[in-house]
């Protein structure tokens, strides 16, 4: 084993966007590992560092030389490699060329009684220092970015302009060039605390030097420090105080600073008269401040995370307080201006907002959602009072999109509409539905709490999905700009909550409304595509829930289209398979056997007079099961239907044990085929047990 050194490689940049930095940092070790392995460079462990202005990796135990190798490759048989005169063929020449040897160097050896040609190649060791330049340049170009920049006269692409490179192999600088920037040993320090930077004597001292420049070089450490500092502020204020640190915002703040310092600031209590959601949006989304609560109520205090000089903390706090005061003053002004008109006044202005070019404005969407919500109320047999609330909420649900507050603070759409509705004297259920109708907004989010909100949310999401499918704007593997997959999961969750309506009828009604509005579409094709989309999303949900694909496929065999039914039946079938595995397995095997033997064209009108006792028992069991299964399905008792099918196990087993289906007498054979057809028909509306039998094989 040759001697080893440490390799330190740093890419210095202008500030990289926080989430881009996080993702690239996670991929950097894999990229570096692959690059070193591809070059045949032995090495030990590695450690990754990153701040907004740098990405770095330190690799320990990097060999100074690659290992010398003796490679032997087996090629084609000698009969193929050489012609009758012993001259090399194209096969031999191609093999030799591919292995980097001459044809004359090929060897013929016998293996298993057959002669083959072999290429033997000695690969000498190489100085690793001569290989690292191209390896490190490859690492730079392999880093993935959602968006890249060009700068200067270079054609190189990176997330942000590259300003310096450090490439050290032990004490030696490895020549690396990217975007007209050459490598050296100088690294930049903290912009404020150590702007002069420093040279790094050798790779082993990389981390020590960076830390001496007042930089905390790992995301994990910065996150721990911010959380610890925040905790200290909470304790200083009292045990009843708690800061809200949403993971997404915290991740962003971690990657906006090289030496974070949490500081306590405050704003005028007068702003607490503004709805809490606007204040929180202004602090979290716009300024990346963390709001503080006392006994669950928002206070006028908040936490900022500074990347400046702690000696000037008071100035930093004062500056941030001025910034947030300006934001909150705007919020207060917008809120008070919006309240000067009732929410209904804003509905007509929704014509100013385009929903989708081919599907019209938000005003048109509002009218469609209102009609569809009213139809859902009829389908669900909801009373006149609740139906009236649904219609009112649907009319007002999108009105706040044109209010000043929502235009400025977009994340509070719906929420502000709820406040404005309450201020205008609207019913409490209507106001709550306006706030809730966007739910569920993401995986794991709650559905609307009240029935009114659930119906409006259902109508809104179905309208969006149907409209976009009707004009061919369906999701692709990499693109879902209207978040239709998320909307579909929301629809399914709402239906599961107990909104007792048919999705198929709701989809048909939504498409009818679009046609009446003048949108050109193929209603039947759009309906089928939308329903298939929902079935696919349902299968994904069930898979995530641990239900095997064959169970879901068995249920879908019964031509079920309603997601709630598919979910309930799949879960019931999984339970039956777990609780009565022998019955279910034997039944699925018997089903598969019967399905393979039967003649579908023979029909199911058998002649009972030709039956022997085993056939009579099976026929009797089939008739009993047919009635019982139909009654169970009519009352949505799928477990009972499975139980009735399970009762067929004994008679079908007896039939196959004692009866020769393929009898020489064509009349008996045909009659038994009809009996098997009748047996299979009982399963038609329940599940395809043949799928389960195939899965077990």
C-alpha cells in the first residue's frame, strides 16, 4: 500500500440559495466517492462541509499512487477469433482494440474443452496527484442544480458564480480550473467577522482554518446552535413562551448564515390587532423571523437569526425591527382597507384573475364550483339550511384573492376571506368553510373540519381536476404545475371522511357544467381519464398503507370505480387474508383452477339432473352464496361478502377431489363447465381470487 495524504477540496461561491445548497450538499459525498472510484484512487473516509458561500469535502487516507493491476479478459472462442488460415477476424480485432492490446498480444487458452482468446494487460500504478485535477473538475460539473447561471465570458454553469477554489493534496496545490477560476490554498472568511480570509497550509488543517475564520462549516452544527440559542431565549422569557420554528424556514435560515446568532426583537403591540396569520406570514415567509407565543397566543416578540457581528447586536435588532414594522404597517393598512367593503363585493372582481387560459377566470370557476357544490348537496341528501350555507361559502370562497392583504401576503388566501366574511356578518360555518376549503394543502394536512367546508373543498378540487383533464393538461412524470395529484388525494380524503357522494357522478356533473359554459371537450373520454387518475392515486395510497398490489388488483377486477369503496374493500380483503389465510389461499387456488378449466362461452345454465352428490353440494353452495353475497354488497358489508365466499371452499374442494371435470362424456363435461362458470360468476362483483393465486405462485 502506498503512502496516503488528505485531500481537501472547496468550491467558493457567491451565496447559494438555501434549498439548492442543502440538496447539493447531500449529493456531494456520493459524487466524490464515485469520481475517486472511477479513477481507481484508493481512499478512506470523507467529510462534507457547506455554508452559503462554500461547498467542501475532505477525504482522508487518499493513496499517493493507484494500485498496479494485472487484468485478464476472456474473449470469443478461437474458432471465431481466427479464420481457417489463422488470420485474426474482425471479432478478434474488435476484442483486442476494446481491451487496449494489440492482436498479436492475444493469448489462446483452453477452458472447458474449448479454446478461447484472452487479453492480458498490465496496468501500472500512477501518481494520484496527476489524476486529481480532472477528477475534481468532474465533481464540480456533476453537482446538480435546479437552475444554473452563466457569468462573465465563460460558458460554465453553476448555481451561483464561482469565486475561488481550494484544492490541496497534503501540502500540495492540485491544479483545478473552472469558469476561469484557478485553484489555490486561499479560502475566504466570514464576510463581516474575518473578511481577509486565510491560506490553508495543508489539507489536514482545512477545518481548523475555516473555523478560525469565524465560520461554522456544517449545516447540522448551525441548526443545533440556532435551536439552542432559541431555547435559551425562551427560558429567559419564561417557561410559558415558545418560538415556532417550521422545519422549512429553519432549513432556509440555517443555510443563509455562516455564523448564526439568534437575537430577541419586538414590534408594536398595536399590530396584534391585525389577524395573526398575516403577522406570522410577514415574519416567517417574508423575513425568516421566528414568532414567539405565550400560552399559545402570539406575542409582539420574535427571534431573528443574524449573520453579522455580535458586537453590534443592538444595531442589528433595531434594523430588523424597522423592517418588520414596515411590513406590519402595510399589513394593517391593507387589512383595514379591505374591511371597508363586504366580502361579496370582491366576487365580481375575480374576473380580473385568470384561473387557466382555456378555462376562464376565477369568477367563472367560482360559479362552476357553486353549481357543483349544490349538486353534491343533492346527491348527499343534505338539508336546505346546510345546502344554503354551502352555496354561500362556494360563492365567497375565492373572493379574498383580489383583496389587498392576499395580493401582498399570498399564503393567507382563504384565511383572510374567513376574517372578512365574519366581519361582514356571514354565518360562522360559511366563514370557517372559506378558510378551510383549500385543505388538505399537503400530505398529512387536515381536511376541512365542517361539512360545509368539505363540500366546497370537494367541489373546488374536482372542478380543477376535471377542467385540466378535459383540455389535456394532465400531470406528467416530472410535472404537475396545478398539483392535481395532491388535489386528488385531498378529494379521496374528504370522501373517506363521510361525505357520502358518488365520485363518478360528481365528475360527470363537473364536466357537464364545463360543457354548458362553452368549453369544448369529449365528456366520456375526460370522465374515463379522470376516474382512472383517481384509481391510480388510490392504488398509490393503498401501497403506502402497506396493502399489496395483488390485493388491490383483485378488488379492481369487480369494476369498482369509487375510491372509498376500493379502499374499504382492499383493507377488508387484506384483513381476511391475514385472519383466515388458509381459507383464503385455498379458495384463491380453487378459483384459479376453476377459471382455467371453465368454458366461458358455455354459459352457466347447468342441468341439475345430471349432478352427482359433490356437484349438487357445490351447486347448492353457489346458489346460497350468490344471494348472500349480493345482499352483503348491497349493504356495503364487504367483509360479510368475503365470508360468504369463504363458505364455498369446502364444496369446491370436494368437487375437484371427487369429480372428473374433463369427462369423456361431452354432455357431462359441458354441464360441469357450466357449473364452474356459475362458481366463477359469484366472485364477479367481489374480487378476482385468481390474481391472489397467481401472486402466491
